[in-house]
C-alpha cells in the first residue's frame, strides 16, 4: 500500500474542519449549519438515519458537491474543492457504499483506472499487477488481479473498492459503509488496516449502520438528524443507547417473533438441494440441503460469507441451477420453472444487491413497483393505467415508502426507501413465499425496524418468510426459527432458546470479546 503523506501535525489535532455547512436542493435543506471536525490519526464516526445528511456532507468534504454556505478549513486555511479530483490532490479520498467499479474490467484495471503507472510512455501492467497483489495480501484476500470484477461476489467487489482507495496517497480517507457486504473475518482485517493507517497519521471518517461494529474503532462520534448535528462525543462518553437515542429520538429494537397466529401447511419444501460451487471448485456451494417452511412462519438463515446462504436463496428462486434435489411450493415441484414461472406461482426473491438486481435506475418509483406484476393490469397488448396506478399507490401505502409519488425518480429515494420499493414490488405479486437476501444491507436502524415490522405483519397474514443475514442481532429479532449454515450445509437449528454465542459457534465463527 502507498505510504500516506506525513504531516508535522500532532495526532489528534483537527486536520479538517467544516464550519456552518449548509446545502440546499431547491426547497429541500439537506444540511443546516453543520460543524464537523476530522482529527489527525483518529477515527471519526458519523451516525444518522438515511436522509439525515451524511452522504451530502461526505460529498462536500470529498469535492463531489459544493456547500450552499459555510466553509471548509484544511490545515488551518479555508479551501473550496472544485471537484473530487481537486479533493484527491489535497489528500482526501472516499470509498462509496454503492460500488463505483467497472464490472467488465479486471481488478487491476479498476484499481489503477485514471492513475495508470506509465513507464517509457506505456502502461506498466506488471508493476500495476505487483501493487495489486500487495494490496490484496494486506487485505488478506486471495483475488487474482486479472479477474474481471463482474465475476467476483459482492463482498470481494467491496474489497476491490477498498483496495483502490488504499492505493491512493490519502491522508483523509472517508469510508461510507465499507463493511456492508463483508464477512466477519473480512471486517476484522479491515479494522487492522484502519488501525495501521491511523498509526501513520491518516484520518478516517467512518459511516456505518452497524452501530456495535463502529463502536469498536471510533475515537469520536458525530450524529446527524434531519440535516442538523444533534450530538458529538468522544468514545469514552458513548454507548449504543446514546447513538440510537440521538439518531432517532428514542430507543429502537428490531421487534420479536409475531405471536398469536398458528402456522399453516408447509409452503416451501427443499429436498436434498445441491448447488455447484464456483467454477473449478471441488465443493458444492449448497450441499444436499433439506428444509421445510410453513405458511406464517419466519425463518432466518444465518452464516458467514461463503456459507452458501445467497446460493441457496438464488437457487430456490430459479436464478441458479441446482445440480440435484427439488424445490416444492405447496407440494408442487417448481424446480423446472423459470424465475418468471416461480414468481407467477407465488415464490419471489428480494436480492442482496438491490442496485444491480432489484431496481431499474432509469425508471420511476411506480414503474419499479409494478414491474413484476405487469400481468395484473395487462390484457393482450394493452395495459390499464388506472389499475397500475392503484397497484402502485397500494404498494406505496402498504410498505410505507416515503416518496413524492409513483412518478418520482427511484434515485431520489434513500437506501431504506429503495429497499422498501424492492420488497413492495415482490409483495405486489401476492406471493406465498418471500425470500430476502440480506434485507437490511446498507439501511439505517429506523428503516431496518420498519422492514422487519412489515415482514412480521405479512407473516401474520399467512406469508412464509425466509431471510438471510450475516448479523447475529437480526437473527434474534422476528424469526421463529434460526437455521445456521456452514460450508453449504445446515450446521444447527434453533428456536427461542438461542443465544448469540450458540449461533456464532455453529457458523464456525470465533467468539471474540472486544
């Protein structure tokens, strides 16, 4: 990794200060006079719900956007970043939550895009590859520099994004949800890298919805709410309750398993299902797995990255081909049906990567919501605009999407509301079984609670719900039953007697006291 620029400044002093930063988009005030300090060689964590103003503030600090008023002071002198390139030249880099990689290019090409190493008038690919391998070694990730990014799983793509930022000679590094797709082991490695960077004087701005995780590394905590800075404290003065209280104005939990309704008949039955591993692998991603889920039951599937959770759900939904076994929906074999056929039969999936697989970014909120239910308002070659509007308005109301209406751009919504649109789109098909792969990835605690409440309500109405997660706390929320996967198989099954330690032990995860 490139050595960061060193400074004569002392560790802990303010290297960058934002003073009375305000940003308006028309009549919308995204930031309202925010003051924010970044300390040399320390981690400043920024907490806040989606829509609180975190992303806007980070865009201003990294030169992507300019403030409507206020000033940024770098090393004691006022500065105005004209672009992200200008900010990078001043030593400020950002790792975005939504990956900004070129999927058709190699890992090496993504890391050095726009910063190619030139030797003798030509690109020195050998040196770029050497540096890429060194970065991957530091991140303890065995990724070939020549592999195309589109062939990597989401967690590995996140590692490439991090490696690209680390390859730049930065003294201030902004990390926006850097662990959202990482396994527990990969998170530990990233935290080691952060410790190494701060020991060399690099300042870190860390944004995360994983509150307990962020508390492990932060030196200073800043909370934004509705564009205002509502709280600031040093690590010794804060805990989880302090963060949540200042984020949402109250204490929050993710709910509990819905009670008072009997489970129905078996809705989904998986019998000896196997899914091949990656090309050339000598193991199955899912290995002879069997599972039954009843109507009205909520089942959580927990496992570390690579346990087979995503492959299981995608195979059930028809996105991956099984090498053996059956998928039965209310007793009928749907193994031979296409994705569309399974949706029509009542089996739907909310994918992990909502930006790539769950939404069409060029379409409106309404068009995204109605996309999977087009048969409901189409007859022959004609569609009923009235029926479509009714479906869209009903979906917005049922899943509580905060939007100006169905005609709004999907990109105008927060991450939490985009996730609700993906869920609402699939619920609009009137499914019998809904599969959700990491449904809370990248959304704040308030939106997460709303999503889990919605799933609990639909389970009471007879919907079978299966969701996967890599967060233990989410297992202990609304699930009636917890299935733990390890290396493609079910390693344990728990009911109400479960503890965090039991879940982690069954997954093969070391239980570490922090």
